[in-house]
């Protein structure tokens, strides 16, 4: 929706808007930019609000659909309290009843006036007594105070706009009446009657042409020719009517100019007559005042004595007020020093906050490193577990290979039965004794390591049970082999190297299992130590987080106390300002000047 701004409105507000764009960051500085800015709002309201980094703007307008007829007021509100004594203003139409003698120094004067407002929405009287009589604060909220003050200030502007519109309406009514009378006078001359007669004559001719066109239905060719002729006549009549209308418009323009000239002459005469009357009344009034001054001169001389006495009394009161002002100045100095101390405490708290944030960042970094170390530890444990699984698979493969070798070694004597011959000797007895001794030693070693094997995981227990089963099968196989040799082949001669090899393989397997147990125990101990370190680090990080939260709570408490102290100081300064304002109005009154 394209919004347009009235030329007269822009002419009045152009300097102010350029000044606001240059000094306060207003979002528009030309008429086209202002129209584009107002077009961004889709609604049909009469109040526009926007804000920048440091200022908020409120624009009150009167509009007619898409046209901005006039700007009633532009309000500037500081967002961060740059100046507590003067940090906002309401720019509106200057009062016609109460002119401002110092308003010429503001941008937009004399048509516009700047009314300064404090941060709390407080302002001194700006126009009429009924609108604002001294500093006044209605509620505790700054926004509500600003809204109330803004509405009170622009109330007079709206009232003057309505009065101006009513006055212009009355002037237009009078001009309309005069123009109507003038037109009626002109009508009496007969010029308009002649025009009306011409128009009626043209209408009569047009009707006659239409009747002639109806009579020409007998012949098609003749009808076409007559219709063409009628069209030409109608076109000529239309041109004649347009010429008459143009002449009428010219006549109306001339009449309007004449009426304006007559009205201006009449106003000039009335102004001159009014000035003459005012001068006569002023002359009579001056004569009366001269006589009255002569009479009041004696009265004033008698009153001068009383005034001298009252002057002495006022001097005493002035001295007392000076002492009171000195006491107030001392209080203000003390409050300023307290405010400075509070600012130093705030700076100190900010430094502590930065230190705590740095320590919190270090703790977070340490926690991240601990998490990464824990991930690395998990990876190492996973690799160790994979290596243990691979070693277990390798051990199972070796055991299966040894079992197959044992089965092949037991099958060889039965295959060679026809070729073997038994010869009684002491070698068989020696081999049997060595085998029994090896079995006894193996059983003792297995019993000695059974307690250690039970303390490990189920995989190692399954390995031990599998090894025990293999050893039992080997003992049964050896007993079976001994019985077969004693009953069937008394001539078999056993080789002691096979038994020694089996014993050595068994011992090597047990040694490897013990090495794996020891390695697994070391890895479990290292894993437990690393877990303990990770838990200790997590506990340390948790303690640091609790300490940081406690510091943040302390900082928040200190900030709350600081805000309460600042609010108390602002309230005290506000009361001092109110007292000084009352004192200034009391000491600057007309009685004190006299």
C-alpha cells in the first residue's frame, strides 16, 4: 500500500525530519523515503512506532486512507538514558494561545515546538495549566509515564487542528455562499439562460434528426446515407457541447478568481477598520490609565515603606533558603560519592565475572579432554579385547592340532602290529615310570593353578575345562595303550621321546595360558586405574561446575542489590530535583521579583 504525504505537511516538517535523521538516526530524511517508510506498515492506524539502536520514535498523524494529511507530533525517547535531565522530547504544533519566546532556537520554529521530557516521563508545564502543572509522575512504569505525557502534550495539538479545520470550513462556507450569490447575480444578466437555451435547442435538433432517421426505413441506401449524416451531426453537436462546457469552466474559474479578489479586498478593509477602532480604544484607554496613574502614585508611595519592610523579611528567608540549599548540595555530593563507590563495586564484580568465566572455560576444556581420553581408553580396551579373542582362537587351534597329533600317534602302533616284536627289557619299565611321574607332576601343577584360573572370565574357564578333558583323554589313551601292549604285543618297544614331547607341549600350553592370564590381569588393573582417574576427573569437573554456579548465584545477588541501591539513589535524586523545582518556582515568582 503506497502512502503519500501532503506537500504542505512536508513543507512544515522537512527541517525537523532532516535534523532527526542527521542527529538521532531517524530512518527517513526525504519525502520519498518517508513515504516508503510509512508504506511498510500495512494497517490503517494513525500512530507509527519504530526504534533504532539508541532511540525510539512515535509518529502521530491524521490520514485519509492512503494520504497523510498532517503530522500531529513526533516523539523521541532515549532507550539507554543518555542524559537523565533531558533524554526525550515531543515535537508538536506550537500553541497559538501561549507563544514561546525562546522557541525560535528550535528546529522547525515558529510553527513547531520541542517539549523536553525526562526519562521517567516527567516534564514541566509546556502550554496550558489544565494540561500539565509542574513535574508529575503517575505510575512506577517508565513506558506508561511516557505514554501519558505524550498524550497530554499532543492533546492541545489535536484541539488546535480541529479548531483550524473548523475555521477553514467556515471560511469555505462563506466563500461558497458569496460565490453562489455572485453566480446568481451573473445568472440575472442572462448569460447562463442563453447557454441553457442553446443546449435545449441542440437537444431539440437532435430529436428532430432522430425522427428524420426513423422515416428513412423505406430505402436501405438512403437510410445509410441519412445515418451517416446523423452521425456527423451528432459529432458536431458533441463538439459544440464540449466547447460550451469548456467555456463554462473558464467562466467558473474567472468567477472564482473574482470572488477571491473581492474577498481579499473585503478582508483588507475589515482589517484597516479594525486597526482604526483598536487605536481609538487604545487612545481612550491610555487617557484613563494616565488619570489612574496620577491617582495611584500617592498610593504607591505609601506602599513603598511596606515593601521595604517586606524586603528585609524576604532577605532573611533567602538566607535561610541558602543554608537549606547548602545542606542539599552536601547531600548530593555524598550521594555522588556513594554512586562512584557503587560504580567501582560494579567494575570489580565485572572483573570477577570475567575471571569466573575464564575458569569455567578452562574447566569445560578439561572436561572435554577427559572425555577424549575416556574415548581413547575405550578404544584401547576394545583392541585388547580383540587381541585376547584372537589369542583364545589361536590357543583353541593349537589344542585341536595337538589332539589330532595325539590321535595319529595312538593309531600308529595298531598299524604296525604285525611287524612289532616284544622283547622283555628294563626300557619299558623306565618309560612307564617316567610317564607316571610326568602325569603326577602334571596333575599337581593343574591343581596348583586351578584356584587362579577360577578367578577369570568364563572364556578362560572353558579353556581350562577343555585342557582338562584333553589330559583325561591322554591318560585314558596311555592306559589303553599300556593294556594293549601287555596282552596283545608283549614284544612292543615304546619310544620315550613321544611321551616327553607330549609333556613338553602340555607344559608350553600351560605357560602360554599363564602368560595370557597375567597379561589380562595387568590390563584389567590398568583399566580399573584409568576408570578411577576418569571418575576423579569427572568429580573434579562437577565440583568446579558447582563452584561456578555458586559464583554466578553470588554475582546475580550482588547485581540485584546494586539495582536496588541504584533505584533508591534515583528516587532520592528525583525528590531532590522536585524540591529544587519547587524552590525555583517559589523564588522566581512575581512577588519575589517585586
